[in-house]
């Protein structure tokens, strides 16, 4: 049973429209890529405006994450942080050497993600 859509369709005109849509497809992709880049730039700027970088200098006192060191097994109600420790050396990429309060230097380096500043 013929419908209005099939009765009115012109095959030659339809093929021309399809070719035109294919020609404009690349332009639509470029516009979408530009919009995506603009949105990413906006999100990056929003994050960077609010980000406070944390760095430690030798002599600062820090707490060490108990989850990373597994030094004290207290279960669910155990301490989350242990310390204080003194930063003895700042290495690159957020790695630090620590010394405990009794003067022993810890054998491994610790990442800044596992440290928290102790305010005196």
C-alpha cells in the first residue's frame, strides 16, 4: 500500500541530498571536535583554578597513610594515619624520604599521595 512518503519520493533528488549530506559530514565532525576541545579546556581551567598543589620541603613534618604502609593493623576502627615523620629529602615526581622521630631513616621512598602535612 503506497504511503505519501513513498509516493512523493524522487530518486534523483534523494541521491543528490544524500551526497550533500556526505559532503557536510566532515564539517559536522570538525565542529564537534572543536566543541569537545572547548569543553575540555573549560574543565581543565576550572580544575586548575581550584587545585592547590602540595609539596613538602626538608624539615616538614608529615603523617604517613596506614593503608599504604600496613604498619598498624587496627581493622575498621584502627588509625588511618601514623607518624609524625620528618621529611629528609625531596626527590622528583612527588617522592620523599622520611625519618621517624627517633632518628631512623625509612628504607623506602613515599609518594605524596600517601602523606599528609602535620601542622605544629
